[in-house]
C-alpha cells in the first residue's frame, strides 16, 4: 500500500512540474521599463538601442516595444549581450520617435549563487521523483507486493 501511495505522489509531482517551472522562472525574472529616443536615417528601418539592464537569459522573447509613431511596427530583432545592444526593427525610415521598452531582467543577478540554485531546482525535482519511484519499487520488492 505504501508503494502505491509513493507512485501516486510521484504522479502528482509530475503533473505539477510545468507550473513549478513557470513559478521558478517568474521568481528569477523582474520587470523593467525604459524609454529611448531613436532616429532612423533614410531607407533605414532598424535602430540599435543600448539597454540599461541586461535581458533575462539574453532572450528577445521577453521584450515588448511600443513607439509613439503609429506607422512603426516596432519589434525586437536581435540582442548582443556583451554590449546590451538591442536592435529594434519595423521602424519608419527618416523619423524620430520615442520607444518604450518593457523587458525582463535577472532578479537574482546581485545574489551570488542564487541564480544557479534556482536553475538547479527543477533538476532536484526530477531526481526526487525518480527517487520516489525507485523507493516504491524497492519497497514493493521487499514486501512481495
């Protein structure tokens, strides 16, 4: 009976794994917003923006760009982590605009080891589930279940 309960507990942990991963990522991220004045030259529809803080995991997926010009369809195109340079595409040529950027930054960057510990947490969860299943199998074999 104890083995069955251990396996059921492992299944519940597996079902909750996705929300746990999301919660760990939300714990590691923080919102950051800034505005930048950008001018594009003739026939140029991209512009580099040097960010104040580094992007979380260097991923442009966490960036939202809005422009005060309605003709712009501003999107983050690429990011260089060494210079914190974000290239914004979809801008109208020969224009000056104010870009509002909202992006995710690493909340744990100032705490040595905290980011690594949060990254390892899902691995510990997987190893724990494997341990529960192995313990259930050993317990079942001992009792002859």
